[in-house]
């Protein structure tokens, strides 16, 4: 079992690419992994960019032992930063 952060492109995709994120997260969870899926980040109203990215970074730095990169990540500013 791994603790995985899911990373990939969101901006410019229909519904922020949630279908790809959710599909990948479901498959990894079925395999027994713990998965942080940023597409599941809960919020009301306007997206709280600072709070969301602070949570993402905290998970990447303190809990994840691996990162799963979704197709197209190399063209995403956010995903390339997460990868680094």
C-alpha cells in the first residue's frame, strides 16, 4: 500500500478534468492505496486558492510517499510544480 498524491492538468479542461482524476483515484483505491485527489477538495463559493494549495503541499511534503502523474501533466504549470 502506498500513500499517493494524484497530480495532473485541470485548468482548461471540462469540469477541471475531474472525471480523469476521479477515475484514477478510484482505481488506485481499489488496489488498496490511500489517495489524495485534489479534484475532491471541498469548498463553497469561490475556489480558495491559497488554502487549497497549502493543503496540497502539506500532503505532498508530510504524508505522500509517491505522486501519480496523470496524462498531460507536463503541460500543466501546477502539476509540474507538484512534480518538482
